[in-house]
């Protein structure tokens, strides 16, 4: 497995490395830690080292190399068997990382949800959105949260599409410790709201007799049955691999309910597809992945179909 880790020295970047220990990653892997400088002028500390008339670009790159090496040492200390290297680059952070991804071809990119507040190297929060939408591989966006020794909890969001199935496959390929729990979640977004909430009771009775309403209701029922079968099948598959897995289907807006369920359950990470059902279907899981990343209380891994 090849893993690219974006590192800018911020607490969120450090949290992203700490989170790797709870990501089910293999004992043997190849990783590269990348730091990107996007300004010619270094911080005051770097200027003093180079002298007032030194080369500011050289000073900045020297500092960025040290930062990348710091990240490399963090990763190596947690995964001694990994082959870990570091790289200091210069340019627009999002474009530079995407170009590096294109050349190095990682299986997974890891990035903090926020970065440095001062305009120095890479503001991870400003590039994480670009990565989840444009990287050709899976991207794991990590928030800083308290370290816990409790069993790992993984929430897999599915809409029945092949891209959602890729999330289940990604979890199945990882090496999870004993006791890891998985919940496969589908959010049923009905085509019509509940009648009492839409019209008065007397009108609701009349509306419910209309042929169009019955067609929509039957469609909702078929979709609900399909989602229950899909989630139960995925949970059964993961249970067979030794994970403690169950399935849940709830009604609501996927962009809100996925994060709400993750917080209620205390998930460590949400796995969500980069794309979902097509534009004419009802779920559009890919269209909510950005909302899940931006508002989740925990790490989110946006999985791309191989």
C-alpha cells in the first residue's frame, strides 16, 4: 500500500499522523510525507539563519525540508516497518499535491482538516476540499480529537451504488484490531414528505388516494427494502471477516444524517463514496461527501472506486 501524507506542522497535521494508528493500515507499506512551500519569504526565524541578505527562497525551502523530515520521523516512529520518505516542494499547495499524487500514484492520501492560520506553507484546510474532489485515489481527512483506547468504530455510508460498495471493500481490505466495530448506514431520502407534515389531515386522506401518490409511495417502499438488503449484506460480509458489524437504515437528508449518526454512535471515522448514484437517482451520495467532510466531528475517508 502506498500512502501520501500532507504535513504542514499544524496540530491537525500531527493529528492526521496519530490517526493512522486507528486506520487499519498494513504492517508493511510505503509512505511519503510531503510539505509544500508556496511563498518565497520564510518566517522570521528562517531569515535570521540565512542573514538579512540571504536567499529567501532557499531559506524557505530549507525550513520546508526540515518540516517534511519532522513529519517523516513522526510516521516512522509509529510504523517502524514502513518505508517512509519525505519531500519538500514549492508551488500552489492544491495543484502541487495533485501533481505529486498523479506522479507517485498513492492508494491513500492523508490530510488534516485545517492547517496553519498564518500564510506560510500549506493551509491544509484550504486544500482538503480540492483533494477530495479531484484526487484520483481515496483521501482521508482528519480532525484533531482526543486519543482513545476504546474499540475502533467505523461508519460506512452507502446508497447501494458501486462507489458505496467500494467503501465496504476498502474497510474489508484493512487490518483491524480485534473488537473493531462497523456500522453500515443508509439514509432513505423519501420522494415525498410525511403527509401530516405536508397538508392538513383531511386533505392528506384525499391526497393519499391519488394514483401518483401511490406510485411514489410504492417506489419509496421498494427503495427502502433494497437499502435494507444492501446494508445487511455488507454488514454480514464484514462480520464474516471478524468485524463486529451491524446495519442501520434511517430516513432523512444524507448530508445531515450521516454526520448525526456518526456523532451519536461515537464513530472514529466515516467511510463515504466519492461518487454515488447518478443524477437521476435520489441519493447522490457523491454530492454529500463534501458536506460530510466539512461538518463531521471525526475523520472522514472519501473512497474512490478503483
